[in-house]
């Protein structure tokens, strides 16, 4: 199995629901976001580019690309970052992570890996999200896990489940009959930084 995600850029409305659902489900610290929504257009968020005759603006939601060839894995000195053989999901073992940042430097996708502060800060004192999530640890690196706690229950990642525009799809890229495989067969798509040779498992429909 090769789990992957597809984001339809024609449907995405840049509402940030996916980012908030991710943060809540995984009980992330106040200053940590695993899912980021970028505006492709003007210089500011949610502003279009002033192209002659017609303003243009669309959105790109960016998280860990769950690469087939993840550059973060071989550089980790403790083996904390690893790729699961059963489905290709790249994860971090916080108990092994020493927060050195080697994986952050190796990753070509800006902002998808975050080093937690030495003291975890949360305005909300109550634990949110899944009861069996791996707790965040101070001074370690964290990132999107495709909501591994949900995967173990055969559920969709939180960002997919809540998307109001139904712009996100998730499934087995190795199964030619899966919805994600069918979408890639019938729609034009792209991945981020293909020149890096990482072979992302996240695809964007044009």
C-alpha cells in the first residue's frame, strides 16, 4: 500500500479549515502548524495578483509531502524519522528525536517540519484531538502524520474529513481502482519541487 493525498486546487477556497482541524486533532502547540494555506496571487494572504484584465488568485495547502524518497530519513542521526513499510507514511519517534534539525534542513519543502520550543505553550489547558495521539515533546521536530491515529482505525485524515469544498482526497496510490488513482488518471496534476527527486505522495490537481 502507498497512501497519498490529492488536493484539488480548483475546489480549494483557502478557508483554513484543514489547518485548524489538523491543529486540533493533533493537539499541536500554539505556535505550531502542520498544515499551511498559501495564497498564490498577490503579496498578501487572500489578495489576487493584479494581472491585466483579470485578477488571479488560488490556494496551495502545504504539509509534509510524505515522500517516497524522503531526504529527512537518511540524515536523522538517531533514526527518529522513519518511513513505515506497510503504507509509506513518514513519521517521527519523539522519544528518539534530539531536535537537532538535520531533517528540517534536508527537507526541500519550507515550513512543513517544525522544531517545538523548549517549553510547549498552549493557551487551552485541555487536551484536544484523538485520545491516542503521540503527545508533543519539547525541543523535538514534528510534522504531519496523515493523522496516523486515524489511519489505525481506517479513518480519513482530519483535514480530508472536514474540507467544506471537498477539495481533498485520500487513499492508496498503488491501487488503480482507488479514487486517488482515478483522479490522477483523469486530471492534470503536479507535485511540489519534482526536481528534488523526493517523489511526493501529495499531488495537486490543476
